[in-house]
């Protein structure tokens, strides 16, 4: 009931904050009845103490500061002017975005935010709808994160399967069988090149721009989760002011064991040295803009908190046991890989969470595979493929919020 309420209300109203709040409160009522107030507060405490939410909160606040500083220093505009010399026309910016996604393979949040914020002005100049950049970035980020075995996703999954008697070699053997993410990565390039046709809402967005409409459309009745538009009179600075912080962020992620929080905070520190050192900003202006950027992520942080709380409530209501435990133990071994893909895809879409689904699914599906003689890599592959499908399609997943912010 909470998930159906969330999906229907979000589709009808296009207002994510209200939809998530109503769905969460309905789940709280089903769980706690007359003790809904106390139960909701306890569940919110659990969310706030959840390491995964704490990580996302740090990322959101740090990226809010990082991007606001990139904008108001003129670095983002300067980077756009520089990249436009090499990426012009209806195809090249999207092809560049596709290649950048591979460079940012270590984490899907890093991937989506960096690509969207770096290239949105470039795609605007070349009359490419923002819908296409958002669609491509969101679709490809998680797919690359599972296909590259050295990403944060892969490291997390390997740690889980290690606890069940499998290991890194099993993950490597699974990669060639991760058909869904490979198809999506190829499809994004084919659409960018114009080889694969644009359909549905994507086709409509191109027709809107072709008829003189805006590249970024604010739908009537909807409300942006992040309000951080660049000032119209903003003057560009050197592209180096954007490239160096971005490089520092990627380097920080790699040095600190694929931890994006370290990379994002290191990038902000590098910005302080660059912008204050060049007198692009004073110390006071730097901190004012950094705090403004962090504040712009407040609504997104609250909705993400409610999303985590809703996921916990669904777990307490028995949704995961029903979908994963019940189905996983009821199918013959020859159907297990296909059922794992379907169940993981649907469940991830329903909950909007990727890592929590792996925490629940790995201790169920890996032992079943070992007991029935199914190769472990033929379970890891559909499991990760299903997660990327459900996560990429879910319009209330945290990565989609990141793409929306971008």
C-alpha cells in the first residue's frame, strides 16, 4: 500500500516531497497504529544513525557547496566555454558525456553529479534537451559501477559475497553475463549517435526544442528539488578552476578506498586554495557561497531521509521477505538466474534502494545457488543486472534525485 501510494501520487502530482511524506506516514500507520508518532520518531532516529544515509547526507551537502562554488567562481562557465570548442553540435556533447561516465566509474553519485553539472550548459548551447543528459547520465552510471570490478558498488558486493563463501573471482566471472547493464551502456551511445531512434518523452523533448522551446522545461505544478541556477550576469573564469577541483575529487576517491565523501571534501578544500588565492572570492564570500550551496540541498536531504525511512518500514512490514525469500525458495534451480533478475529488478524499483537489496538478497540467493549446484557467478550476474534495472527505472531512487539536482 505505501509503495502504490507513492508511485500513483508521484505520477499524478509530480511533487516528490509530498508523495514521499504521505507514503512514509501510511507505512508508519500500518506499522504502529495508535503509536504512530512515537514509532515515526524512532524510525527517523534509525535512519539518521544509518551509515548509508549519513554518507549520502555528507555527499549532498559537500556537492551542494562544490557546485555552488564552481558556478559563482565562473569556473563552470569557463569550463563550458572551453569544452564547447571541442564538443559542439547535437551529438558530440552527449558522446563526451558517455566517455566521461567511464572516467567517473568509481561511484554512481560521482558519475551522475559530475557529468550533469559539467555539461548541462554545453548541452544547452547545442540545443540538446536536459532530459537527454539526465536520462543518459542516470541510466549509465549504475551500469558502469557494476561492470567495472573496482568501483564502490563492486567492492560492496564482493564484501557481501565473501561472507557467503564466494569471492572476487566469482564477481569477475559474472561480469560477462551482466547483459542488462552492457545493453544499456551500448544503447546510450547509439541514441547519442542518432543510430537508435528517440521515442516517447525523449522524442517529445527534442520536438519542443526544435520548435523554439527551452532546453530545460519546468513543468506546471512541479517543484524543483534543488534550486541552484547560475546567475545570468555570471562572468567566466579559467577552465582550470573547474578541472583542478574535479581532478582532486577523483584523486581523493581513489586514494581513500573509493570513498566519495573524502573526494568531495578534498575538492572543496582545493577550491578554497584556488579561488581565494586568485582573489576570485574573499574568504567570507567563499564560506557564504559554500553554505548557500549546502542549504540548497536541504529539501533533497529530507526527501532522501524519508525514502530511507520508508525502505525500513517496508522491510519491517515484510515486503522483502515476501518478494525475495518467498520466491527465491520456490523456484527450480534452472529458473533461478532468471527469477533472481526479475525479483531483484522489481524489488529494487519498488524500494528505490540498491545496496540494501544486496544486503538482503546475497545471504538468500548465494546459499541457494551453492545448495542447488548453480554456479555462483550465474547468480551474481542477474542479481547485479536486476539491481541496475530497478534502480535506473525507479523515479524516486537517490541516484535519480542526484540526476535531478544535476
